[in-house]
């Protein structure tokens, strides 16, 4: 594997969300008596996203009405969690990129959309079929349908560590401030679990699994040394953003035992040894949680294969599942989900033909170089058509440029295209 492809697998960039808690004055009193001071980022029908400092790191954590007994707002007004009514709930002012269409008259139910991250089979790779660019492009579509709740239905066997930072950023900075953001796990292995780990609210399907987050580089060599330490550190930050004990993800990355004890107040302590009452991993292998284990230690907030039951687990008596019924898909397909499926289909076609696109360009370019002047134009036109195919492929998914042309940035790819176009113009002038 060439150096740039090795970089693709092991590159870890610093995660930095430069928000500030200066002047924070909101307070949340949890059911166990713990008081947390910070700011309310979002509050919907008694469900609170609360931003506060945890071990010196700013995190945003989700709390249901059953998790706290009261919230003290900046103005000093106190609302009991279980007594809160919709008119007591202050919805945040969030800048929208597009004006949403009006709700159906008389409907106050939250509007939810399922977005599939991966489709199993050969359409599941993080970085190819799950990209930050595509998630960002879906936000205006979700806003157009006035979505309140986004459920990421995860079914992926892993992928590129390179993409993780960008996925973390778009989920943390763009989805969580706009939507109640939930992960619903069918299968989240390696980079898919690492992607989901910044989401505070995780549910499992009955056969769900989550973990096996070993990093690889080169010819399938397990990461070690400085590269491993960087990834471990990155995922500690991700754990803080999702509100998870560092020990959980660490046991999913390296061979360390993991056990847990559920305290009398309902909180869970995790240990990187076998001293806890519940043994999750003896340390002989990399940890993967199944649905039963995840729910037992409260990593998962519930288990179901049905989206309607998921809504009930999330605390809704009524929920408006946005989308159309599509045969073979067990949940309504919203406009955003339809766009995600089109993206995967296009990426799959390009993945099957990427070598053809590049070979067509190289063949036509070489033919133009060797052709007499009177025949050169036809080969130049063939090369330009092949170049347009490459541009279209990269516009849909920039990681094709990284994986197949060793071009890391958008500007590097644009410059590569400009250079090829200038070479073709020069051939046309001969």
C-alpha cells in the first residue's frame, strides 16, 4: 500500500469544538441528587440536551424526563421534569439554511426521519457509503420537511479512520444543535461504532452489535505505537462528547478486560479489569457488545427492531414518521433517506467503474499524443469525456480522489483536473 493510502487509514486530526461555557448559569438536578451547571442547548417536551464541562472537556449530553428532577434556568425559573408542559419548554433559536414548509394544521407530534448509514453487503463502508459530505448535504432536505428527530440506522462493517474526524464534526456541530440525534444499531463495527460514539442516545436492534474497533494500516497490520495512541486519544474525546466512559471504547480498541457494576442509584461504573459484577470482556479479545449486554449496562437505552416501538422507547406517545412506504424497507422513506439511498447507488456504480474511468482517460490521452493532427481531435474529445466522468465521481464522493488518485484535498484534485485540461488543450493546438 502506498504512503498516502496508509495515511488514509491512520491519519487522526485534532478534534476542536471552540464553544464556550463562559457565563453558564443553567443547572440540572439529576435523580441521584447530582447537580450539573452548564447551558441548555436544546429542550423539547421535557427532553434536554445539556452542555457542561466534564473532566475539563465541554460535552453535550441528553437527559430524558426520568433522568432529572428539576432544571434551574438562567432566569431562576424552576420546572419539574415530569410536570413540564409544551408551553413551558423553551425551544432554541437555530439558524436554518432553508425555510421549512408548514406543518399539518393541528399536528404537534415531533417529526422523525430515519437515515440509513450503510446498507450492509457491499454498500456499507465508512468513507465511501457513509461520508460527512453527504450528511451535511442532507441537512437542508431534513429542514425542508421540518424534521425534529433524526435516527441514524447503522449497518456497517467499518471503513476509513480518515473519515472519522469529519463525521464527528458534522454530527456534533451541525446535527446535534438542530435535531434530536439518535443512533439505532443493526451492526456497527470498527469505524461505524467509532462514528456513532459521539451520539448520546443509542438504541440497538435485537441482533445488534457494536465494537471491534481495531485500526489497521498497511497490509492489514494492526495499529500500534504512536498511531494507536492517536486513535485512542481521539476516541477518548469522542467518548466525552457522547457521554460514555472511556473504558468502553478502549476495550473495543485493544485487548483489555472490561467489567461493570450497577450502583444502587442506577449509575454504572466500568473497570478495565474483571473486578466488576458484570463481566463484559475477559480481555482475550477486542470487545463487541451485543444488544443484551449493551442494555444491561445502560450503554443502550433500549432494544427493538420496529421504528414505532423505537419512538415509544424514546419517550414519545405520538410521533410523526415522515416519508413514504416503500416495499422492502421497514420504515418510511423520507426525502433525505431517498437521497442517501441514491448516493449509495451512485457510489456503488462508480466503485465498480472507477478503474474504467481512469483507464479510458489514460488510453485516450495516450492515443491523442501519438495520433496525427487530423485524427487527434477525436481522441482529445474521448479524454475529455472520461475526465468529466472522473470529476462527476469525485463531486459525489471526494474520497475517490484520495483512494484512486492519491489526492488528499479538494484543491489538489481541482489542480489535477486543471493540469489535465491544459495538457489536452496543448494537444489540440499541435
